[in-house]
């Protein structure tokens, strides 16, 4: 919760505004909401009182479209202390939700081989860049957030995959790895074979 309001003030359930500063942080993507950037405040009752949880408007549309639709129905920008000069059309925000759902459905579970679409990614094992068009292997890694353990995909060079599979936090099983890699990959079989050649033999 950020930027608390007076307890005596009657707060609207939603507010859409341009951020008044760069101090608030989006509760969806966890990044800062820069000054003047469109954000939506969702009213909650927390342990320290009543206040707004802030999200980038576009982030909220991807994850909480129903609440964004309710805010639009209430014309929540009219309640803003820093009203935006314009708000995007609701149809545009609904499209963001559709695209997010499409990406979610297209997401594959590791392991698999793919060609790097850009040269911006780095190997999570050796930390060296992965060149655009190069074969890379996507594995699963366990990441701890407080008391929670989540599994997240990581990109590694094919030559680094064998060592990464032996890492303590690797969540991809060695047993049946080659078969799983072939089944999950959408590149040419020759590319999978080339990646497996680079990976080399794995322990039983």
C-alpha cells in the first residue's frame, strides 16, 4: 500500500490517474511507476488502514481486467487528484488481456531447444551472451521468494546445459532428459540433435 489517505476521507473503490511522483511501485510487475504514468489504484483494507494498491494501468489490464472494467464503468479518473489528460480505450486494454492469455497458452514447459530470437539474453550458467540465432536450451530452475519456492525457465548455452542440469537448484530431471527435450522442442530435429551433441553425455 502506498500514499495513504486520511481515514476520514471517503475513498472510491478505484482511481485512475497519472502518477504524482515516481515513489509508488506496481504491485503486478514490481517496477516503479514513473511520474505522470497512468496507474490504477485499487482500494484495500490493510493492517495499517485503508488505502490504494497501485498498478500500471496496462499491467492491471493483463492480470485484473474485471477490476479495470469496473473502474472504467465508474469513470474512476474523475476521482483522481492528478487526473490524466487521456485514458486508453477499453478495447485496447481488453486486447492486452487477450494477448497475455495467448502468450500463456503458447508457453511451453522446459526442457526444450530454441533459437535465440535476439542477442540480448545471457546464459544463466556462464553469464555470457547468447548470440541471436544460436541454439539455446531452456531448463527449469527453482527460485526461492521468502518461504515460497517457484520454478522458472532459464536460458543456457547448449554447451552449458550439462553442467546446469547438475546444479542443486535445477528443477529439470536428468532421467529421460533427451526424450523430453525432443518432445518439447519446436525446432528442426537436426537442431535438437546438434544441441544434444553439445550437451554431451549425462550421468545416469
